[in-house]
């Protein structure tokens, strides 16, 4: 394989990863509070190894990470008392098997113990890091924009809405959850509010994703054409050398 083929293969590898990310974004277009991802690439320069020109280099593409689009998704009413949407920065804190995890997906319900839990039955935590539990016999469950919970017998607790300085460093933990080593801070009520009976949708923009997919497909084909042309040149060279011999 000659130098142009190496460069083209490097590009194809990067484009393949980009397709995977775009496909994942499109697959989660209906997932509540899903945030789309974008890959970050950089140029990787390496010596071409040409004895005739020691200064010659090859330029490759290298994936260095990904970035999450942190913009809010559209909020839609559901009429469900235990559905919540966060407007502005912030995450719900939940008690997962591996420790406290964070999520923007506010699709909650009550379990058999009267606890407010996620779709995976992880307890939602209040501002004191305790599971939010309805008192026996109570039916009213109202939450203010600041997260204060009121029931038939009065104030129950405050839903914890945590914010972080570096959201991009939060790692995906599956099922719409994130984990981080950063200490959470309470959300600023001037920037963040809670909406009861609503759900935040995915912020994936289907038109942009499909457009990106088309562009990536074209670039992949161009790289393939480079490799095919290089292969044809090698084949012709071998055939001509065979005739001379």
C-alpha cells in the first residue's frame, strides 16, 4: 500500500466513526433529554519514510474525543404529575447501584414503596441526598419551579438539581445517566427552573444529522476512489514490468 492509500484509509477510519456517532444521534431522536454528540479530530503528521526526501511527511486524521451538545431540547407537556423537565443547566440526582448518577430525563413514577423513581427504578434524590418518598395516604404532589415539593400535609422535600462546572467531562453511564468526580453545586434559580407535567425532548436535529450523513458518505467515497486509483496504478505497473521481463 502506497502513501496516498494510507492517508485515504486514515480518513475512512475517521469517517466510519463519524457515521457511528451520527447513527447513534438519529437513533435517539425520540429519547427524552438526549444530547447529541460530535466527534473532534486533529491532524497527525508522521514522517513519510522516504530515503530520497527525509523531510517528507504524511498527514493523517486522528480522533481526539467527542463533545456533547448541551443545548436544551424542546419541552412538551405530558399531563403526568411525575414528569419533570429542567429548563437551563442542571441534572436530577438519582441513586444508582454504582453510586449517585445524574440525568436530564425526568420521566419518573412512584414505586411500591412510595418513592419517586426513574424508568429503571432508581430513586430520585432530594437536596439532602435522600430518596424522595411520598407519605402514606397522600395524593397531592406539587412541585415549584425551584423544586420545592408540597403534599397534602405540607412541605415534603426539595428535588435536587445539580450543576457542574465542566459538563463535558461527565461520562455516560448508560440509560441516560452520567457520572462525574466533580462535586455538584445547587442550580441557580435565576438560570434554572423545573417544569412539572412536562418532559424535555432530544436536542437532535434530524435535518442536520441527515445532511451530515450525506456529506460523510460523499467524503468516504472520495477516499475510496483515491485508494482504487492507487491500486489501479500499482496493477498497471506490475503488468508493464511483467511484459518487460
